[in-house]
C-alpha cells in the first residue's frame, strides 16, 4: 500500500489547500526516488503521466517487485491550480506576490519559519524530496519538443539513461543557477545521485498516448536504476546536447500577430527567417521578420499567436555561446 503523505498548506485567502503525495516503499534494496509534476501549475502533461504511474507502482509493490522507494507528487502546486481567469489557468507566477513559482526555493529553506504561505509550501516540498537519491521535476513549455535540463555534474553519466528512456530531443546542460529553482535547491541542499528537470513538450500536448509513452519511459528508467526488479531495455539516444549558454532565445521586438515559418524540430541556418510579427495588420510596412541568431534547431515556440513585446517567441539550440546569454538559468 502507498503511504499517504498528503499535506495541507494555507492558501492566499486563508483557505486550506491540499497537496496529494504518496510513497511506495519497497524492500529497501534500491534507491529512493522523488517524482513531481506541476510546480508551475499550468504544466499538465506530467500530472497525467504520474497519474498513470501510480497504479503501476501500486501493483509492482504488491507483487514484491519494488526494491527502492518512490514518492509521487502528481500536482505539486496547490496555489497555482486555482488561478483561473476567463477560463484559462494562469500558472507560472503566483498572482498574490508575482513570484515565479519555481524560484527562491533556497530562500524558503533558509527560513526557520517561512514568512509566507508560499514559502512554507516551497520549504515542505524541498524537504519531502531532499533525501531522495533520484529527483525528477516534470515541467512543460509553451509549445516544445521534449527536452531535459540537467546539471553538468550529472551529464552524461547519470543523465544519459534518462534522456534515452524518455527519448527527449534535446538535453540542455547547465552550470550556474542562482535563482533557487527546485532542481538547483535539491542539488545544493540534498545529496541526489541525479536531479533533473524534464520539459514534457508543450502545454497542449496532453493525451493518454503521450502520457503512456512517458510513463513507460520513466518505468524503464526506474528499472535500470534498480528501483524496480524488472529487466528493461532502453534504446540508444541520438538527441542534441547543448550548453545552456549556447541556447538562443528570441524575444518579440514588438507586439503583433505572430506567424511561424518554421516549426518545432526544424533546423535553421544563421540569419534564416523563422517567423514574422505583423505589428499593425493592414500596414505591410509593419511586418518584422525574425531571424535565427545562429545555426541550430527550433526547440520551443510561443503558444499564443498574438505576441506581447518582449515575450519569448522561440528557443533554438546553438553551437557557440549566444550573444544574448548573460548567465544563469534559461527558463525552467
Ligand atoms: Zn515549469
């Protein structure tokens, strides 16, 4: 039986919020794993993946095939999931404070008594995961290929099997963080053999078929890590590995109608047009062409087709340090 580790925090209006969490304990011969989804709240794919994984873990434990222990938090952020506006869930930022949900986890840990309910939640989430050997944080981008963020210390040794199991298209390797994302805080305050952030494609990529595929991938990864006593075969991995600083993020120079001329996964040459923004529809002179900053592959795209000035239009892989890179994390 799963141990119910669900807990409550106080919400923005003094209401009680619940965070569902379950732990499956095996026979003690395997590593401990922490799996969570939805830290930014509007990242749904991982919730369905973990929802599908739970009964499989339950059955596995019942059959005596579970060696390690697995903690599952399928919907990690109880604050964000209530932020509906005109039928849309606005995640990513906590409306009451403007804080990005996946920042300042390290600050919450430093406080003996967190000053805010949000920090209290962050601290408890980190504490739940801090002792785990393997920690995966499931996120989702706007529109995107499946990709992985991983710290250099884990790449390629521990990370390659994960990239292969999930067949991600791109692995982004980072060195310096500094903004207290969940992953970074776990690395700095826990002792994980592996901690990684997985971007499960785009926000609309939620389906039983994709969730099944990802759950199968995670399952195989759990098997090869000795968490589950089962033989699994992981296919070879042939995706792209990119240093964080070589990623190219193209921002909208002006607001307007966004038209992509290239799609996710497409390769572009340096200077090649990939999209345009029509600032004032009706005025042909108001079309602004967007060009690739260097040769690479389109990994993410803006989901809305009316872009605000300064919003992220697309992210590309690259092979040399981006002119616009100023250190730190990209976006997770
Ligand atoms: Zn996220």
